[in-house]
C-alpha cells in the first residue's frame, strides 16, 4: 500500500441486502464498528498538511523537499477508514485513495490503495495477497511484499509514528524481506486547523469542481461521475420474495463524488429497509489493463467490511445513458445472478431496477429504486441537522 513509489456497486449494495436476507442475517440491530477501527480513526481523522522530504539518490544527490495534503475520515457508519492524499512530485502530481477495514474473522486490519500511477488504478491483488497491517496503537505499520517479473521479492515498509492531536511522522523504506531496508522518504504532517470545508480537503476534486488533474481520468469514469455525482435521497420498493418475504419499502441517502485527482468514483450510502439498517461504500475505477470499469463494495454485514468477491464476481457497463451491473453469487448450493440497470438518468433523478434468478434462468424483479437529487441548499441543511 505504497504512498510513494521509486458496478455500480450501489447495485451491489442492494444485492448485499438481498444476500443478508437470504442468509437470515438480521440487521435490525445495526452492528457497531470494531474498536480497532474506531481507535485508528480517532488517531488519524482530520485534514493534514504534509512536508515530504526525500532522501538523496542518483537523480537528486541533495535530496528533495515537496508538499502535499491528506484527509483521513471514517466511511459510512464508521466501518471503514478512508485516506485521500495529494502529493506534489517532480514527475507530476500523485493522487492516492486508501481504504482500511477490520476483519473480525482473522482479527487483523486489511486495506487497498488506488492511485493515478497504477495502470489498473486500484491494487486489488496486492490488497488480497501482499499487505499486512498492524496498529499497536502508538504506531501504524504497513508491510507490502512485491514480486518482480523475474520473481524477485522486495518489501515496502511504512510507519506512522509520533502521532499526536496535531502532528505525526510517516516514513517509507524499501528492501529485501528479512534484510536491511533503505529509507526513501520522511513525511512530517501537521493538522490543519480552522473551519473545515463542507466536503473536506478534496471538495475541489468533486465532480462539481474538478481539478486540472481530473482531466487525466478515463473518459468513461468522468462520464459516469458527471451523471451520478452529488447528493441523492432514495426510495425503495421491494417486491415480495427474495429480498423481503412480504415486500415493503425503504428510504436512504447517497453521496457520489470523485476521490483525489478524479481517478476513483466513491458512492457512500445509508439504507433503511426491511432487512434493517445498512451502511455502504462502493469504489468504482477504470482499469486500463482490461479497458473496463471495475469496483468493490464495503458494508456492515459479514466479518470483513470490504468484500473482494464483489470485485471478482461482477461486471459493470456504462454506455453513457444507462448503467448495467451483473454479479454472480452462491445461494443454497445454487448459482445465482443479480442484474441491475440504472435508466432514466437526468440531472435530478434516476430509476434503478434490480432482478435476480438462477444463472441461465428467468430473472424476477426484486427491487425498484427512485433517486432524487438534493439541491445544494438542501444538502447543507441536511448536514447541519
């Protein structure tokens, strides 16, 4: 999860509600975030200015000093911790988005990083196989094993230490597993005081206020962000059957915006439905290696807040007018498919229909969602309540 280196899944959010119901997991009593995530959030939450000092190397014999900004904040319901970072580098700006969560099954932190220097944007493979994290809680440590094309392994070691309410120190080192490491940089972070912007440090990176670097994001992602960006109220009509035995209705709120540089589209949602209350965050990005949109869902059901299966078992298509998601999942030894379509997308509304059934068989409508965009003044009033 290197900071520096030398479907729509809102659809899956609704599918997650179905899966919870199908597995008879009640969310009537909403689970609470893990104590570990709460403590880490408490230590790092806020806006920080960065002074970045690079060690001397062959390209910069005298070293290098640069600046940046980052924000740490909890995701919906506090089950995840998000880090949004912007660094000014000699070769160009570096935009990063990190997401961390606690897995109650293996009692450890997990995380994933997305950045504009990666051809696939978000490093799902590394998140699944190569990263270990530890919070003690005086310092936060990330180790990532990297394997070259020739099979040679190296390790990236990053530490957040000397954490106080107003500052922390962040160091990055590189070396051979089990061997000596070489310091590459030291970051000195200072908390930004004063009035917090309504959307945090990266308000300028939202779809309403794109930065110049956002133009480098894939046109497909920019188009999707332009169509869905903003704050929405949602209403749910559940058909009797799979997601709710007797049918029913629900309400919710969503916020869609881009992360640093515009390379990741985030959807944060709070749903109140027949299965109970649910908090969700979905990340959407463009994978230039496969020339396709990809995504991953995190919610408050299951041992891990973020589910890699939602990445590997889903496909997403955006044709500029409607968004289509297909996801496979098992249920009672059957192979099921979830199909959802967003249509009628305008500047103020959308309609979303979710269907499910056995793979290869007919699909049955499970839910219809109507989204209504909030006006800016309504958004500000809601946040102030």
